[in-house]
C-alpha cells in the first residue's frame, strides 16, 4: 500500500505541474500483479492504479 501511495502521489504532482518529472524507486514494483490476483511479491499493480486514478480524478485522457 505504501508503494502504491508513493507512486500515486508522484503521478499527481507531475500531472498537476508541481514537479516537472519523477522516478519512483519503490518495492514491490507491481508489475507481476494481475487485475484481480496478486503474484510474486506484487500485491497491487501500482502503475495501473495510478493511471486509473489520474483518469478518474484529473480527467487525464492519455497516459504513457
């Protein structure tokens, strides 16, 4: 949960223009997690959660 929170905070600061860019060095990275299943050491897909929140809260249309 802390890793997801760190990435979400970073993503929102970049999207809001508070900072120019960022790099999240977090563990677990979340790349193994499926939509509804934890895998490996990944319980949440941090990138997917951050992207979805940006779309919902800030109406961001495109995410790279």
